[in-house]
């Protein structure tokens, strides 16, 4: 019976030893896994820290980009405003240039028309001068004709005197027919001459 107990004790001790060994092996394995996990954790922590650093850098860079973007926006707005002002100024200058060109065109037209009017006035002045000279000439001619017309009664009186003298001569020298005929012919020539002058004066007067 003691041997049985001893054998059982030995068996229990062996089983306990085997279990202890198994536990040690398992514990060693767990410790190895734990070491691996710690290494992995350290690696992940380092990676996490690296990613955090990258994130901070990205955030810093993003902030810088945001500032630059805002600056670009401000610059764009300022440039756009300056461009609008410049466009407005250029449009105003263009309108002023258009008005200036239109004024110059009207001025040129006015100058041309003024020159044309001046030429027409000059021509009218010349025409008026010529007409005035012609009027003076016609007036003088009319005065001369008036003077000649005034002489018509005198010429008629002279003609009557000649007729009377002719008749007297015929009565006194009726016997001298040949001389009387010559005298008559001379008298006829004189009468015709006076008549021609009178007719010419009357014709000039009527025209």
C-alpha cells in the first residue's frame, strides 16, 4: 500500500512537473508574444508619431496654403477692382476721344462750309461789283441818251428852220431850178442825217 501511495505521489509529481514545464513553455511563448506585441506596439507608436508629425506638417502646410489662398483671393479681388477701374477709365478716355474726333470732324465740316460760304460771298461781292460798274455804265449811258433826247426838239426846230429856208429859197430863186434841185438834194441829205440821228436816239431810248 505504501508503494502504491509512493507511485501515486511520484505520478502526481511527474504530472505536476510536466504541467509546470508546460506552463513555463506556455509562459515563455506568451512572453515572446508579449515582446513581439511590445515591439509591434513600439513600431506602431513610432509610426503613429510619424503620422502625427506628417499630419501636423500637412496641417501647417494647409494653413500656409490657406493663408496663401486668402492672399491670392485678396490679390485677385484687388487686381479685379483695379482692372475694372482701368476699364472704366479707358472707356471714359475712349468716349472722350470719340467726342474729340466728332468735334474735329464737325470743325472740319464747319471750316469747309465756312470756306465755301466765304468763296460764295467773294463771288457775290465780285458779281455785285461788276453789276455796280455795269449799273454806273448804264446810268451814264442813260444820262447821255437823256441829253441826246433833250436835243431832239432843238434838232426838230433846226429841221423846220431848214424847211422854211428851203421854201424861202425856192420862192426867191424859183427860176434857178437846177441850183434849187441841188440845194434840195443837199437839204434832203441833211434831213435824212438828222432823221437817222433822231431814230437812233429814239431806238436807244426805247431799248
